[in-house]
């Protein structure tokens, strides 16, 4: 599906340009302590309260407005620019919204919580290798991909994906009761699960306004099944430029 480009509401951009909530804090995931020592050198950080409840609500409303409140069934890329509906792999609603202004504000919030050696990747084949690990390369963080994928999961679906930036627009502590998001059931399930090599795992529980950032290479993960309620997230990628 091609993304929809729509000018972001000025009120949303003004809100996102402000400082994050005072409760915002970053937590580097220590995979060894989490029981996944095979990932001890992998990068993942969970930033709590990077966005407020009101900001999450406005982001979701703006995304829905870009598509006249229509959520399509999410497709799976099968190569050569083609997509296919495969509900056994991906079963959720999706809105794709292309908006460079919004992602610029998202990056402004996000970047201060990323360590310098992630913003400037120098000789990090464990992260930068797309195929076989490549050494002695330097990559600079350039921007976030302007394509935002808003996903809606209900209790009859499951999502498996390999994206880098994951914003939880609601969490297990929330009831969504306003506008088109009416639900009397709190969210249960829907964790982002990292899988170890010995049938062990570590779950990141959805929490409204939190952002999970993790490397693509070598971290096996899934979006766990939503058992009750509805889960809303937004995803995008961190884009790097290679230094020649």
C-alpha cells in the first residue's frame, strides 16, 4: 500500500515540539540479566514516557484522519515490490502515513536517549551487516523514515515484524473510551517478545507513550497475541548514512 501524505495538524506539531514528560527515562535492556545471555552484545533500549497520553491520542487521531478512519488489513512483503495477505503471519489493521514533519519531531524526542555509539556506528558489523557482517564501516544516524506504520491489533490477531522504532500508543494500564477507539476492555497481551535459543524469552509489556528501539540484526522477536482489548502502536525505522 502506498502511504498517504497529509499535512500534520499544527496543534500536533506544536505539542510534539515541547519537552517530553518529566517522568521520561531510558532503560537499556540488559539481555544477560533478562536471561538471554546470547544477546549480551545486542542493542535495545526502552524509553518510558517519551510521549504523554494526550500526544499518543493526537498522533492516532491524525493518522486515522489521513485515511478517513479506515484501517486496511496489513499485508506481508513477498519480494519484488509485491505484497500478499497472509493472516497466519500478520493479522492486524494498518494505516500508513508519510509525514516528514512528524518524524522530525519524533527524532528530536528520541535522539537524546540514544547512546553516541548508536548515533555514530563505527566498525559495528553486528548491527550494520545486512548480509554477512561487514567490518570497518562507519554509518551516521541521518533521520527517521518518514513512513509511519500505525497498527491496530485485536484479540484475534498476531503480528511478527522486524522494524526498529516501536511507539506504544496505549498499554495494559489503559482503557480506550473516546471517539472511534471505544473499548470497555483493558489491553491484555500484545507484548514485544525477544526469543532466546533455548526456548526462553523476555517480554516488553506495552505501556502508553513508551518507545522501544532495537537493532534489526540478530534479535529474534515477535508481537505476541492480544488476548483482550485493542493494542495500538506506531512503527518506523532509523535511517543511517554511510561515511565514505
